C-alpha cells in the first residue's frame, strides 16, 4: 500500500463512512437504510409463509432479491424501467448477484417452507450500490428471519444463517489498487472488482472486469486482499447494527 | 365538528405530524422527503435546459411528474411495475394528477424553454400518498426553479410560480367528515376525496368518490371546508421548509 | 344562468341531442349505442357465471369496465394502444371511473357470484366520451342483469340495481358555467368537471380540474348544480330506452 | 351447384344481405360501415400528407391497414389486445392481408407522397370479418383519395385506383362448396378459403386452408369459381355505395 | 414449360439442392437440419407427455409450431424479436402456417394426450424458409412420434401420421411460373405462392399473393401444378431421410 | 492435479473436443460455428459502416454482442424470450459479458466509425455456452474486421485487434478443480468460475461464484491456473481456425 490520498481524503484501503439504519421501515419484517458515503440503499425483507409452487413440498425455503434505482438517484435522471416496460440488463444482473450472495449463507432447510424477498432500492447512487445493497440486505434478512421465528414459522433453534455476508468494490486506478470506489473513482478504474465475502472470510463471489487494460495475477491478488479486509470492516458494522436485537 | 377522537388521538380536523426534509438528495436540483405521519414520499425535481421536441420553439417550458411506490412501501409487498412490464392504472392516474396540480401554479412562459421532471417515490405508505406527493413536490419544484435561475436558464425576475399548491385527503367515516386519512381510516371511508388547493385558497382539483353510499351536497361542502383548511396548514409547513432559502 | 347561445345553438344548461340505441349488439347480454351529439359510444355488457378467483366463495359478484377509443374516433388518428403495447394513463383512468360509477348502484350480494364486464368503445369522439360511456353502460348493465335473471343465475326477486346512474361534463368557458361540453368547448374550458349522479340525485363521483385558472367555491357550486340537473335529464333518456323491457 | 338450403335460407352461391353505410364517420377522410349479415365492420381511412421517413423523396405514397375486433364482437368476450399488451398472430395476419389487398389496386406514384391508413374495426363478428373489412375498406379508401384530390394533395387527373377490390370467404361443408360463410358454417367447414378479387376479375390473393381433410384440385376450382362470382356481386354493392359521389 | 435457365442454372421446374440432416440435435426427441440451397432451417420436435389445460381429458394430443429467424440469417441483420419485446406479424403468420400444415396429417386421437412442439429456427435464409421449415418439421415430427411410441406414451399400433406433408414456393417472374424461388427471385416475383401438399397429392394450404399485377386462373393453375410436382420431389427426400429408421 | 477420470474420460485439466467451423454463414461478414463437445454456438459478426448516434463524430467504433439460446438447445424446452416478450436476466448478463470480453482486445479508434454486432446463438447446450460463445465470437470478429479492411472502411495498417481473447469455465466438484465443465458437471459444482483470458495470458474477466460452500484463496488460485491454461489451448484452436486466412 502506498500513502496516496484520495479525493475525499481516504487512504487506499479505507471504506467511506458507513451507516446502517436498522428497522428503517415500519412495514417490512426486516429493513435497513445503509449508506456507503453518499450511496444510500433502502433494503427491505418481506417474509411470507409458504414457497413458490415449484418448491412446494420439498421442505426448503426460498430467498430472492430485487434491485432497482430511483430515477434521480444518479447525477442525471434515468427513465424508469416501469415506464420503459422492461428491466435493463444491469438491473437483472445485480438482482441475481444479491440473491446468490444471500443464499450462500442461508440454510434453506432450516428456513423451512418460507419465502423472503429482499428489495434493495437505491435512493441515492455514488458508486458501489450493489455492494451496499448486499451488505444492508444481510441486516434486513437477519431481522426478517427473527421475525419469522417470533411468529413460529421458523423453529426456535433452527440455525438459518450459518454465516454473515458483506460486499465491497475494489479497483485499480492509475495503477493503484483501492477499496470502496466512489463514482468518480469508478469511472476512472482500469479494473473493477466486486468481492462478496462471508464473516468467516470465505469468497461467495468474485467478479473482476478489465474496463481498460487486462490485468495480471499480481494485481488480482492485491484487489482480493483489499476486498477481504474491507468486508471484514463491513462485518463489524453489520454486527453493531444488529447488536440491539440481542437485548430485545 | 364533533369532538370525536381518532385511533391516533387526532381530532377530526387535524393533520398527522408533517415533516418536510428539504434538500434530502445531493443529486437532484430540488428535493424534499415529506412525511404525513407514517407516509413518506421522496420528491426530486430534475431540471434540464430545453423542452421535448413537440414543444420546441414555443417559448414555453414543461413540467411533468411521475409517481411510484417501492414494492414494500405497503403492509404487503406489491410486485414491481418494472417487473410486471407495465404501469398500473392507479400509478398513471396519480402521476397525471401531480403533474396537473403543479402546472396549475406555474407560468410556463416565465419558465422559458426548460423542463422539470418531478419524481415522487413513496418509500412508506400509510394513506394519503398522492396528497403528500403533491405537497412535497411543490417544495422540490420551488428549489429546482431557483437552481435554474442561479444557472441563468431562467430570467432573474421571472415569476415562474404565481402561487403555491398543497393537497390533502378528506373522507367520511361513520358519517363523520375527517381530515388527512391514515390507511386504516381510508379503507373504512364511505366517501373519499382529494382536494388540491393553492396558497390563495382556490381549487385546482377536487376528486370525490363514493366508496360506499353516494353522498349529498351537504356532505360534499363539509369535506371541501375541511380540505381547504388542511391545505392552509400544509401551506404553513411548506413556507417553513422553504424559509432558509431566503437567507441564502 | 345567462342567455348566452353556444356554437351549436344550445343554451348553457342544455344537453346535446341524446340517443340510446338499446340492444344494438346481437352478441352481448346487454348493449347500448349511445350518442351525446357526435360522440358515439358502443357499450356492451358481458355476463359470465362465476367470479374471479380472488372473490370466489364470498357470495358476491363482480362488475368491471374497460374503456377504449377507436384510432380514428377523433379528428386526428391516434395510434392503437394494442400496437403501442401499453394502455395509456387516460384510458386506465376512465376505465376505473366507469367501473366505480356502476358499482356504486349495484348490490353485489344480490348479483350473486356472477361477473359482468362492461366494454365502452368510443366509435366517434366529440367531447364527453367518459360521461356518455357511463350513461350508456348503465343501460347495457341493466339488460345484462335481466338476462342473468332470465337464465336463473340471479334470484327472481333480487334487487341488484338499487338506483340508476348517469354522468355529464360541465365546465367554465369565458367565465360561464356550461353543461355537456362538445370538444371545441372542452379545449377552451378554464375548469372542467365530470359529475356522476344517481337517479336519486346523490353524487357518486365529482372530478373537477382547473385547466386554466384555479376556481372558487361559488364556481364549483354552479357547476355542480348544472351537472345534477343534466344527469336528471339523462335519467329520463335512460328510462325511456329501458321502457320496452317492462313490457317483455 | 345443388339446391341445398342453408340455415339462414340462402342458396350455396348466395351472399348474406350486404349493406354499406358510406361516410358513417364524421371525423375520417373516408369511411364505411359495412355489413355482411350480422358481421359489421367500421372502416375508416385517415389521409395524411407526407410519407413515413423510409419512403421520403421517392415520389410514392403509402397505404397500410390495421384490423381489430371489439372485445364483445364475438359470442364470447375476448380480452383486449391492448390489455394483453400484444397483438395476436391472427390480428397481424389479417391487417397485413387487408393492406396487401388494397395496395394491389393502387398506383402509389399517382397517390404521390401521401399516406392513407385504413382502420377496420369489427363491431360485430359472424364470420367473414376479414373479407367484409377488405370490401368496406375499398369504399373508405376511394373517398379518402377523393378527399386528398379535393385538398390538392393529389393531382386532379391522377388515376390512383386502377381497379376496385373485394373479398369473400368460401368453404366446403359436408362436401358442398358454399359462398360467404356465417360463423356457424365457418366452424364446420372442412376447407376454408378467402378470395380477394379485383373488379376486373383477377386474383389478388387466394388463401385456402384444409381445416379438416385436405382438398383436391376439383374442389379448389369450385371454390375459386364461387369466390370470383361472389366478389363480382360485392363489386356491384361497392359501386352503388360510391354512386352518390359522382353527383357531388 | 419453357427452357429458360435461371441464375443458378436450374430449370423452371427444378428444386434447389435439398439436404435433410435427420437427428441433428442430440437433445430433441426429433430433429432435422434441412437445406433448400442456401436456406437452412433447424427443426426440432419436443415431446411432452400431457396436454395444455384447455385440452385435458379429451383424449386428444396437441401439435404446435414456432418459427423464428436468427438475426443474421439474412443478408442484412434484423433486430431480435426478443429485444424488440414483440413478435412481428410475419413470424406469427408463419408459425401458424407450420402448425396447421402438420396438424393436417396428424390424427390427434391416435397421438393421445401428448404434446409436440416443433421449433423451426432459420439459421440461414435465402428464400423459401417457411416451406423448408414445413418440409423439415415433418421429419422431426415423425421421429418425435416414434420416440413417444418407444416410451409407450403412444400406442404401439396407433397410426398417428396418416400422410406426410411438404411445402414449396412457386412464383411468376417475368411472366414465367417457377418452382422453389431463391431470395433474388422472390423479390422480383409478380405473384408469389406457397403450396402445402400431402404425400397423397392433396392440398393442405394454398396461399397465393399478387405482389405486382393481379393474376388470372390460368396462371394460378400453372403455379399449382409446379407446386404439386415440387412437393412430390420433396416427399422423396423426406422418405430417404427417414429410411434408416426402419433398420433401427 | 490428481488423476481422477471424468464421466467422459477426460482428465481434470483437459478441454472437451473443440471444433471451429470458420465462415459457416454465407451471409455474415464473419462467422464461426464453434463446438465445445456437445455445446454448439453459431457466432456471426455483422459489420456496418457508421456508429450509433451517441458515438457519432468521436472517431471511434462500436462492438456489441447478443447471446441467445434456441428453445430446444437444452434437454428440456424453454419458452422463447420473444414469445415471453422480455429477455431474461441470464441472457442479458451473458450478452454484456461477451461484449466486454471482445472490447477488451479491440482498439476502437483503429476500428474507426464502424459498428460490429456479434450474435452468439446457442444451437445446442451442454455447459459452457458463454465461454464457447466468447471463443467463437473472437474468430467471427477477426474475419469481420478483415472484411471491413477489404472494403476500405478500416485503414490498411490499422491494428484493430491488439490481442486475442478466449474463455473457459472451471469449477470445483467433490473438492476437485476441473476444466471446461459439461452440463452434468456444472450442476454438481460447488464453485463455478468463468475466466476470460487474452492471448498474452492476461485476465479480462474473472467471475467466480460459490454455488455450494464458499471458497478460499487456495481454491481460487487453483481454478485460475486451470482457466489460464485452458484459454491458452483455446488460443491454439483459434489460431488454427484463422490460419487459412493468411493464405487468402
């Protein structure tokens, strides 16, 4: 690591200010309004007893996610996907990523025949929206599971979550690997990577893309190390946000 | 007015707690996060220089609005309209209502060939979302117009807004006219009315619907009076929210 | 009322020539081709035994309506909504209005578990299409109910319709309140209102919109009075059209 | 020809009662409400000066057609294609057929850079809707062309229509070739054929389909003969309907 | 027949080189990659036990077909229908034609409650794609039926196919009737006809269209004769392709 | 590497039989039918002079890709996305991946204001379709670029491709990292990774997903090594396929 300072004063291996407003919604079974700097994502978890028809009778639950962005979350307004009448490739891709990330730490048998839908709506976007979404979604999911346990839809001792999960973006800018890119950094990155890591430090997803020049193994390793450490920091924020629950 | 007390302790002619968080968004040219009790609507105003092709060269601006609800704004999750691939009738109807309400107080010639798109996204819904949207949208619109003036897209002395506008719901429950219905009240109302009123106390829109028994002129008059008074209260909140602007 | 004469020679409180061709369709269970001057709407009522799944077993029937306009009903051709692949906001809004208006006079319990779909297709448009649609739809609905009674889907003594319903537009033009606006009047109206009134003179729906300057209570009252009287006239036409039925 | 009598008393080579109400619409540049028995199709022709972009500057005009059916034109209600959000294959197929049939008798160079859109909306369906549509569309088209000539969009001596065109269905029922099938006949036909023929007796389109058993050359010839004769009869009706125009 | 020679050296009544690669797909229950010269269509038949809900319990099977073209099958790339979000009229029309052609030779009672979906995907297009599709689809269908028999979904002695079916295009170019038009010929044809004929020489479908001048009975007869003979040749290719099956 | 043998007899670090049929299409400017075992993808490259409007005048070209699967490419038939009216998330995701992979080796300035659209249509699917698509698309792209050079749309010395690109899937099955998974292996993989590598051995894209248990750094490194070696083998096949071109 060099001691380069970034536009917002961070060091290369430092996260933006992270806040997690747990229980933001009074409607959803679990929710969190998460901020990675100016990126703000509202994550809600909707619990329903029962599963989609194709899963009925298998004794397993279902977790799925949908990601979307408000039209003016970004610096320039984007047309609504509902108005366009179709969902764009990027939206689809991120929704699928979030769903996979969460399912990686869930024991669907312990969940029982219940469905949890996670909605991640980006209220304001400044880079890293998908990683903020995954990190906040975990908090909303954890609360929805406890809600289901309280309603006795889930067994009292069932260990539905066998690990936690968080995500962060990393990238190479001017040859320098950096953690948690803000939008102005993201657009300049030669390589852009999203890393999804469990609380135990294992990889759930690694998605690295050469936006500019292709990258080599040494650069990949540097990015992975930054990402793993960043996710460990996020894990601390998630634990803190979920803390009060223990006293309930 | 009788001295009936409502479930939340309000009198029949009392608004729910109103908050207007002006400038919530760091991306939009104008914005407000408005709450009518548990109903929370994020209103953003996007200013662009120029008008749609069909309006070019007429020396007039354009104001339009889009309303939408997050899937879990409500007590039960609704499928996303983007996923369904089409916008429902209710959404269309409310978007059109908001647009008309705002245009009623705008001098589009004074606006010049500029476009302002207002997005009203319901983050949490507890009745009265369309009226909260209109009331908050006015604040976002006012700021976007000032932004345009600052950028010299609008003349320094042009009076674009010739009045303010606010809206509130009123309804008859168990024979009693009431102001600003929360969701539990709304579903029980025999007659449901939305009133859009300017700061000068004139009507922009009156939409009354018999959900149960048809209503007579006397009931209609009682509802209108409640609505006009409620909008006057909302006007005070709008002025307070816009206050700091004068010192800028 | 002043003694202003309108472009077509009517007084301000006079309807256009009204004709109701009951039973126009040889296919539908009830039908009426209604004209308000040059506005012509074909209303058909389709009766089916049974209700949508979500209503099954509740002992209640279902009434719904769909409004549409032929592409060349208007002076300039509009693209078909089927070709565009989506229904516009205006169409949605009017379909919902017609459905609400009819349900306001129907006892769905007396209807039993039967569904009636009313289609209102504008063959020619010259202002007031939604009000002609409601007025004609009532006639088609009444016949479809009698058809259902004849087939013994509805009890012989069940009073399904507890009132009649009609609708008319009113508006202020050059400061003057007028009844039943033709298209050339409609586009000039400062305020435009649609009033849906039962045979007993009660309001089902009041929708007033300031297209130009906002309006005050006095103007609103004048419009309502015109509308109520206009609907009483339409009631007479509906009764006359339904007359032969009594002899059947 | 045998002397079989049909359900409605016609002989096998007889058309149903044909009526053509020319100029039904007060909005369109040309129009006709045509009946083939209980089949009723409203045909309107919309004339616009200019052509689609891809045809600009080629000195040629454009004729296109759209066919649709009201939801309750048929004995059982069909969902609207606008509500389903897509146009069915049958609708597409018939729209294309009507367009081709009309273009076969039009000299697009003589038409000049003008566009005529023909809308054929089936108000009531009892078999043969596409053939009634073509036959009525010709009348609407002829009037729209004269309208364009009156407006001087078309040269005073330009011969835009070099022939007339009509269409009729024929089919084999219980081994017997028959003309102009009503719906009850159509569903029983082993072979179903639509024949589009010009006023001079030439074929524009021949579409024969074995709905039951495949057919041989002798049967095909019998059907073609019936169809050609039926179209000659229709030609007489078209001429009669267009007659008054000469006196104008 | 004259002894005109065509661009590719064929005589007017000669097919292009025909190849049928039976069993091309290792996934489908029946398949054929068919070529009519440079036109190449991959036909797969998907067999499923059971029928759509609307056909359940009637003791009959269901055969349907879908036709599509790869975007670069043609000389210029066409946008994908999946990307456009809707299927064009031409695609619909051809899918329906293929389905009808196949059903004309199938005894759906002998098929039993089984469904066969035929997909005809044009990999390369050089005229006559719909006729190649029908001709190849028959081979795929025959194999899928035998597969179903092998799985005992179809009775061992049930005669599901009571005839074979093939199709070919014919047309008039410079006044000369010709068989199996390649694309360069197709665009020049005054009249274009597709003929679908069974192995026994009976017509299933005759679709003739005047692209240029209308045609007379003599021309129609010449085209039909060419088409019937062409289909007889195609029948020979189908038999040859299906030959090895007998030895299995 | 252990000496485990796979179902198809391959060693863990062995590709399936690879074939590349260059120039398969007689219509496209570049094409390749590539097979990775039973996976067969038809890649066509469509060259057009000019760029989309948003890129005009920047002196740069545009490369994009679309991926799709025939409905019966797979063991069970999937509904067509054109019929469903929307493109699924998986399709979108893969189309975007292919486009990024190709753009990573293209100098868009050297390409000049030209557009190349790559269509990758899966004719038969047995795992690894996206990696076969990328590998084949490179061959089609290379030929389309040479076509453009031949037409003088691209400068004679412009080095448009500064490297080659290939892709392969790797995964961990029963704890064992393996190369180029067939479908039966893919569904059993605990971790699934797609690696896109340039001819020089640099990474363009790394997408690893834990389908079962999360994975650690050591496993990730083993997968990357397998993937890089597999891509080097594919590079040899690409060179061989493109060989004849040099003699042209």
